[in-house]
C-alpha cells in the first residue's frame, strides 16, 4: 500500500506472488507479526511484455475502432492496415493464453506461434523483471528507483516473528535509449526494446527493424493518435520513426547508429544498460528491503532461500560503473545490480535489528549477502546468524578473471556494513558459517572499536538515556561533578561492552535458533 498508517498485519501467510509479498511505501505505525511470506511464484507463464499487451487492450480497441482502415507500411514489409495489426496482436496473445490455460498445442513451424512465444512466453517461470522481494518497507513513492533514493515518510515500523523465504529472480536485461531528441519510452512507461526488434546488432550498419506485434502497434498509435490521454508517457523520436519506416541505409546515414551507437576508442561506453522491460532500476532478489524507516524495530526474523539466476550484464554499453536509469546512488547501485541476491537490505534507517537468522542466499553470477547495511543508517544490531551464502556459483576462476564492468567479482558477505553509517553492536552480534564467494567481506574489528570509542556515546534507536546524558554534558556548564562522573562511567562501560560486527565469533560455537520459528 501507499501512505498507510496504523495498520496491524498478523497471523497471515502470503505466497505465490509475482513481485512482492508485502509492500508499503511511505507508511507509518505499521506492525507485521506472526507472518510467513513465501514462496514467490516461480511458475509465471508469461514475460512482462504480455502484461503490457493485456493492459493495452482498451487502447487497442480504440485504435482499431477509429483508425482500423488506415494503412501503414514498415520498412521491408508489405503494406497493411492498422486493423490487421490489432488482430495480429490479439491472436498472438490468445495463442499464449489458450496454450497455457487449455493446453492447446500449435504447429511448431507456425510463424505466428514462434513470434508469440518469443515475445510473451516465459521459458523458466521465474520473474523476468529486475527485482523480487518478500517484504518491502519503502519511503514515499514506488520502490522502482534505486535503493536509497526514496527514503522519506516512513516511520515506526515493527516486524516481529516474521519468516520470509523462497524469493526468486531471473531478470532479463533491457536498455533505456536516450536519443538526441529525448528518452525513448512506450505508452506504459515501458522500454522500446530495440535489441529485441532488430534482426542483429553485431554490424549496426546493416541492422534492420523486424518488429513484433507490440512494437508495431506502438508505432501505429504514435502515427495516428494525437491525444496524450491515450499516448500517456510515449516518446518516439524522429530517428526511431525513420528507422522503422525508412530503414537503416546510407541514404539516412545509418540512422540506427543514433539509437544504439557503437563502442569506439573515442566513446568507450554509452548509457542505458542495466534496466528491465519496465525501465525500473533492478535490485535482484531481496528477502526484506527497508528504505528510510525511522524509529523502527525488526526482531525475530527468519529469512532463507533467496535465489538469483540472472545472467551477467550485457557488454553492449561498454564498461560503465553503474546504472543511470532513474535516481540511482552510485555508492549503492554499483555495477550490474540485477544479479544481486540479498537476505536483508537496510538504508537510511534508525531503530533496532535483533535476533535475525539468514541462510541459503545464492546468486549465479553476482554478489550474495546475508545482511547489507547501506548509507545513513543509525541502528542497533544484536544476535544475527548468517550461514550458507553463495556468490557466483555458475562461474569458474577463469570466467571471473575475465569479468569487467559492469560485472563485478562475485562477493559473498555475512554482514556488509557500508560507509557513512553508524551501528551499535550489542553483545555477540554475529555468528556466521559457510560464506563462499570469489571475494568475501572482512572487517577490521579493532579499528571499528576505536571509532566507536571516539564517539563517546553509542548511537541507539530512539532517544536513549546515554545519548541524552552525553548531550547534557556537552551543552551544560552547571552540571555537578557527580553527574559528570556518572556519565563518564556509563560511556566507558558501553565502549567496552558493545563491539563491532567484525568481532566474529567462531563458527564452531553453539548457535541458538529463534525459538518462535
């Protein structure tokens, strides 16, 4: 939901969802307890383009009813009518529908069936969009942009005795095309999939538009419909129209090169890679994502079986440091982000995170983390167990050695704490076992302890008595000697009792499981 307040979700099982089990954007005073989320649906029969096409049906009817007799001709193809394009799109959608629902079989050599499967059929059943979540607690606005960029308006969130499991993602990478005239996009804020509708891109001087039913209809609508109520977010540049209707030839100076430029020594990279079919900022598979939650409590969490099967990022854009699609923070969204697999992600939050057990997190081609704490988080962390974290399981040493940006060396972390954040580590913070990747996270415990001592008072959730005392010491000139002495003793005690995540305990020690899970 969006902007919800005073909501209590309890004693509930949420399963077989496509994108997220529970999502709340800009919410406050939310309690989620005694809830099991998972598994996600991993038998999704269609790709994202099928959803676009079904959502397009009211517009398709309008286009057919008002412009059906109009003629249209794409480069290298025979002239046809708008009505024929509309019928063909419906026919291909129906083929997919009846094949899945009624198990109707079609001739494998049928060109329409071949085209329908390429555009609409999901070959694996896993989510092909850029992100899959168990639970999303986000700032105001949908969580479709980069992590850490929508972080306001969320407070007093409590999760207790919650299990999240069975989160799967296999993103299919797409491109955002930034033309000289504007950013190319479809009527539903979606991608114009130029690689998918072009015969080949190895020799872009010879590339030609072959199209598909969905993209053909987009150009028909752009040609004949003027209403922005209909066209919504659509932007098709003149270079795209020229490519589709006039071809990619010497006569127009090989216009496709203005849509998808080649990589050269003078221009070693181009922007736009790393998105999905909906122009979202991919995040991979995440058990629980918390963006911006203030004064919140997360305890008794069991997160397990989080998997990412996405392929490595394309090299068509050259070497680039990270996506530039929406409002990404390069400190967080570095490299190709769709291959990530995280048990829990936290950023821009205050509060306490206690008694968390994370296990069985895997990425075939990217990083895998148990708990990731990004920027501007001021939290208390206590009793976290992480085990069986596997990064880059489908790669070998030679393949990893050959990786270049945007693909990173697959790193595995039990707890990954980034800079520009403060964490109070309580007692035996972390127990971990079987963290395997081509790189792993290691912390300097002594350095982190010294930094915590230099702060003189720990950062706690809410307004702790210690913090209040420390402020009083700084701002007050009339506090008696006895109070100064008490504050000094409290701070000294805390500095020795609380330690950083890097004071790892041995994996051979007893690990208490959460009794309620």
